[in-house]
């Protein structure tokens, strides 16, 4: 079951905001997975979460750069 999260430790690579919304099936406020959908609530950039097993970050889709 998908759930919507708002992790406060995640930042937008476009505008630096910490107001992101993440939709995930397996993740929680502390742990996100590569491929989880994410959207910045400040600049509206959309993309996905990338994770390497130790950390996770938001990568905006190319067409969202310089929004």
C-alpha cells in the first residue's frame, strides 16, 4: 500500500527547500528507496529518490531544472 511522506531531512536539488512529498510503498520517515516518486512542494520539481544503502536524496527530472 502506497503512502505519502514528508521527510524533513530531504532537500530539493533545485531550490534547496526541505518541503518534499514522497510516495512510497516500503519506505518510512527515516528510510526511502530508489525509485520512490518525489515532488518539491516549494518549486514543484518532480523526480525520484535515489538511494545507495546508506543515504537517500532527491533527483529532479531533467525538464525540471531551472524551474
